């Protein structure tokens, strides 16, 4: 028993310490005011002005939802949201509400929102004298022996008044008589009246005495109640019973089983026989509950438990026990038994939740009140002290109020609906009794969405490709964004960002479906006009305020074969592709008659041109190089050959659907003297013009030569300063597969490269293994870019082409750079400028002399058969053809021989001219 008491005391002090800490560190978010009203006021009685007393703005009370949220007794009062006045809602009876407790205080919780404030209002119900004292019985009869000595006391009924304080029973008054007087005693806080015999009775003189007892309360005006007392005078019974003590005080735990002995009263009578036998009984003026809860043995005087003992209903009982003998007349005495009920921890705490809202916005600040929690425990003392806690790992906490066992459930950190949209908060209330009792309640808190997430695209930048000549109004691509929010905050609308500048001009030709993100082109794009442009798409949600995200779209226009080859030479005066060429009859086989020049605005395969004879008068006399467009004689002229020949040249590209153009060349065969005369006339006209041009040309060539020598010196110095040996080591050409192409392999440092050249012109020859067309690569560490690149913008008109196509660009070879482990690095045509022997020639564009099947991709040191690209196929990303669409002619072995022959012929012509001049002088002389 000692250890249990010590533990009980320790738990009490622990609870007191916790409560003290909570009150010290808790944020006080509430205030308390107190009103006092009398009971029995009418409905609509004004209690007080809450708006004024709490300092609230009357104009905002409706918006702030001023209201009472108390769960109990809140129907007794109501608050007017228009003026903030607190009224009574119904008639209030203090005795009914408080059941005799004093003081009688009703606690109300007043809540206003935006911001949330909680106020506690205490209403003290004051008592009025609305009840008169009442005796349980209207008549009381006493039997007193005539031999009773003066001074004997006889207990009378007590009057009861439901009112309290001064309005309760304050005094008793006995009617006038000559034998009895009234005595008032205080027993256990209650006034008890006794009838005291002042003068001996005489039965022979008067048998019955009629008295009137009046109970008066302290009200103003006072109220009273009466009791009629009849005293019967009996014959002698010398001794009355006497109790061992006037007041018995007993402590009894609640919930004891029925039959438990509460106490035992004892009274003795000195008489003998039946006059000395004592009988016990309960007083007749007790509360009716007492007769249902306790039972008195009339012989032994034992008081036993008869009904349920509940501390929460009544914590103290007062019993009046009478002891009477069996004499004639019987003598009776009384005593008071006070039973104090001890509390047992038999009541589980009750959790009462007043939810302001089960939905809390995710942008709520820490400290936002969600619910009001009131914990009740009917037990008292330590058994009624309750500790309230929350489940772990929740963004909520309990804030204790200034009112005991009242808490506010508030947020302790920021919420994020996208991470946790719903919380089940477990509230636990545990008392400090022994054994401890616990209650659990689950509160569901839903986190509502706010617009705190912007729409997001999968990538901040995207690359898209579109073929030119797209249909206007058709969808060209689609974008899609995601928003982590829900409902209207996740509804996304798309728009094109309009900005100032060149890109805005192109964005103006685009439109977007605001709901689906599909982008439509309002015009047809032309690759030859624009190759790439950039614009931004903005995705905005429907929240308030709206949030947005952007994505940059890089749109590349892909080329299609939509341009017909254009004939540059021959062109007649009326603009048609016709020309007349005169050649001497004595030319040898292989003589260059003329060159058909053309270009195609497309790129890649679509811009690679091939030449063929569509119509020819004599197939044995003239030949056409399909790549360069050169027309040469296949044999010498005979006397039987016609003097005029018509050739129709077909020029077509290599697109999937080839486009073509034709040029007509009229070749007139003239006698050598006529040809020489015509050439002399032309030479005479041009001599003066060439003299001036020659001077400037010499200066230009000299400057270029000096710069070239300086560049060579700088490169040699740079090569010597490097530690790594990049000297080229030529390997034997082992990959020649007889496909009219040549490849050269060489090694630079630890890298291995292979060069693949195009097919040769008619009559050209190349020696395998020669280094005449070898490309020296100084830096093998170059790598291809990982990001998509726009098509090269160099496939436009070159400077030479704009200047009248007076210079020709010769493709010397097509090279393939190959890195270690068979990785294709780059493939491009190598071009260089050189002057042609024929004045005024215009070279064909890049690709005009290259067959689409002449490009071979080789991986590794010596793979199997090379990969051929078919006409119309798009090369891989590593296959890039930069540079100018200048015209290409293949300068190979036989061209050098032709130039030698032509040089000899010119020398011969000059000699003949000189002879003619001398002969003319001789004739003049």
C-alpha cells in the first residue's frame, strides 16, 4: 500500500510538471471574458456585446463568420452576426442546469475567422429566489412519554430549497406554545431543527399538542414553507436509547459490490426487557435516492450497499438513522451518518472535436488552427487529469488553451498536397489514473490544392524537323506539358510567345490549339528561303494567379526536290537554253567542244546533277561527260561528216522524283582558216581589255603567293612545336573494289583514316597509292557534335557564281575521315579554285559531277563491300556536305594532256598569225 501511494504521488507530480511546461510555452491564441445574468430571463435577453468586448470590427463580422462552436449547452445562447450581440436563445433555469452546484458557470467558445481567433466566454447564471422552502411531508407525528424530562430533543424534518446562497433556507420558526421550544444545529453544512421539551407534559391534562413549524429562506421578499407537528403524550418509559456518537463519517469507494457493509451504528438502552430492545430505521425525510442505494438492518444497525455507487453522480451521502426502544411509549433518538464516496478511475477520457474545416489549403502558414479539441474525464483528482498527444510524423501539433483540457489542432510546418493529399491524425487522450485509461480518435484532414506548381514540359528545348512545301493549315508538331496541381489549377492552355525581331516574323505564320498543344503552319515553308527558325511555346494553367512554363522549339526545314535544274550555259539572247559552237574540222579526238553548265537550288541528292544526251545527230562523233557536262569529240572529222550537228542535253537531279531541264547545242564544223579568222577578230577586240586585267592579276597573284608562303612557314613551326608525331604514313591501297572510285588509307599518330574519292571523268585515270589527292588532317581529336545541327547555310550561290560564274571550282577528291574503332567522323567534298584554260567558262555546281552512288562509307581498317547510297536516300547525320554550290569539274590525268595539246595548238596558231603578219608586210612592201 505504501509503494502504490508513492507511485501515485510521483505520477501526480509528473502530470503537474507537464501541464506547467505546456502552459509556459504554448502560444496563447485565445482570450476569455465573463458575463453574469440572472436565471429565468426571457428569450432574447441581451447578455453582452461580444464585438465591443472582444475588439472586433462590426462591419466584418459576417465575413469573419462570428459564431458559437461549443458542443454542449450552446442552444441556450446565440450571437447576432450583424451587431455582435450575445442573446439568450431560451429560458434558463439554473436549478435544472447546474443541479445545485455553486457557482453555476456556462463556458462558450466563440470563433471568428480570417484570421482565426478563439475566445472563451464564461456566463455566470446567478440565482433568484424563485423557489420556496418545501418539507417532504406536510405532517409529522411525535410520541413523547409524559415522564420525559425537560431538555429532551426530538429531530424534525428539514425543509429543502433548490435555491442557493441567501435564497436557501435561512431560519425556522415554531408556533407559540408552553411546552416546546425550537433548536437549530449545523450538521455537515446543513441546518437541522430539533424540538426541545421545555416543560414536563401531563397526559391527563392534554393528550395531543398541535404545533406549526415554518421554514423561511433569505430571499427578498422571503419565501416560506410549513410543517404540521402533532405531539402525542404517552405513559412512562424511563430511559431512551443513546448512540455511541452523534455523527458517523465513512469513506466508501465507488463501484463497490452490492452488499458491502458501509458502517454499523450502535445505540444502547438501559431499560430491561422490551423497553431495552433497540430498533434502527432510516429517517423519513431523506432523499429518495438514499433508500435505493443503502439498506439498514433494523436489528444490528449495519448499513449495506443496496444499489450502484457512482462518484460522478453523487460524491457524498447524508443519512439520518433513528434508534427506538420497544417501551410504551417508545423512546427514539437519532444520529447522522455521512458517507464520502471516493473516486475510482473508472471513466475513459472523452475526446470532443469541433472541426472548423476538414479541408486545409496547402499554402496555410504554420500555426493555422484546424480543429478545437476538448478532452473530458468525469473522474476527479489525478484520475481526471488527461494528457493529450498526436501521432508522430504528421505536420500538426496540439496547442493547449488557457482552459484546462482544451486544445487547438494547428499546423506546425508547411503542407504540400502533391506529396501528401490526406492525413489521418490520431489524437490520444490518456489520464493519470491507476490503471491508466486511454481514448483514441482519428481526425481526417484533407489538404486542398493551391496553384503552386507551374506547367512543365519534358524538356526546356526541343528540336523538330519539317519538310518544306508543307500544306498550309496542317498540324506540323504537338507539344505537351504537365501540371502537378489538380482541378482548375491543372487545366493548361497553350500559346505562342510573340516577340520583337526576326523570329517573330516566322512565329506569326504559326498557330496553336490552346487546348491540345497542336501547332499549325499557316503558310508553306520554303527551304530555299529559310532553313531554320526558333520560337517559344508558353503553357499557362487556369489557377489564380496563373502560372506558366516555356519550351523553346527549334524547327528545321528539310529540303525537298522542288527546284528544276537551271541551265546557265548555253543561253541564247532570248533566254532559251540554246547555243551555237564552231569548231575546226581538223581537231583531234578528245577536243573540248563546250561545257554545259547548270545548277539546282536544292541540296544533297536533290541538287546533284547528271548530264545525258537526249538527242544527237551522230553518236560516234561527240561524247558527253555525265558529271561535268563537257562535250568532247570522240574521233576526228571526216569529209563525209555533216557540217552542222544538233545535240539536246538532258540535265536531271538525283531526287526521289527527278526533275530535269534540256539544253540545245548546235555545233558547226568550219574549215580551219575560217575558225582562225574568227578567233583573230575576237582576239584583237579582247587584247586591249586583257592588258589592263593582266596587270591587276599579277599584283593579286603576287600577294596571294606571299600569304601562302607565310602560312606554310607558320604551319611548319606549329608542327615542329608539337610533341605528338602526326606525320602521315601512307598505306597501300588495299580496298580498291573496281567501282570507279579510289580510296587511300593513311595513319596519323595512333589514328587510322581512309579517303574515298568519286568516280573519274571520261578518260581520266589515277594511280592507286599516289598521294596527289591526299588530305592531310592535323587534328584527329575533332568530334562530331552531339546536338542536332541546322542544315548548312553554305549551299547557296557562291561568290564565283554571283560574279558571273567566271571561275571554276574543281572537286579534287571526296574524303572520309574515320576515327579509331571504326567511328565515322565526317564526310565532305574537298574543293579548290583554279583558272580554266578556256576563258569565260562557267563550272557546274557542287554535286553536278558526282554520282550519288560514288560515295562509300568504310568502317574499320578493311571492311567488306562498301555501303552505297541509293539516289534519294538521306545521308546519315555524320555525313555533312558544307561549302558553296559552286560548279565542280574533275581535273584528272587526261585533262592535263588536253591542256598540253591545246597549248601546242595555241603556239601553232600564234606562229601562223606571226607568219601571216610578216607575209602581209611583205605584200605591202
